[in-house]
């Protein structure tokens, strides 16, 4: 357990950041799932859903919530599925 006041403050700050990051990560996962389902359902709204998911992945990577390579991998896979469904 932390003894110094600065260590206690660091614990509180880390917990607040963890909660914020968890919300962003969850929202990003949800948007990726919606994009995947839209691709499988039909190409009409798929472009819009994929664009929203890609934007969320970019924002999460820029904030350091997910690793940039992780975002790139998910974006690439989404785009591949979208292109395959439209071909």
C-alpha cells in the first residue's frame, strides 16, 4: 500500500485514467462490431459504419489507449472485409 501522499495521489489518478480508457476502448470495440455486422448485412450502410469505426480506432491510438499497430491491424481487416463484400 502507498505510504506517501504523492503515491496515493498517483493511485487515484491512475484509477481515473483507467476508467476513462475503459470507456473509450469499449466504445471502439462496439463500433468495430457494428461495422463488421454492417458489412455482413449489406454494403449500403457498411461504408459509413467502417468510417466511424476507423475514426474511433485512430482517436484511441492517438490518445495512447490502444497501440498504433493494433489500430492499424483492425482498420486493415475491416477494409479488407469491406472490399471483399463489395467486389
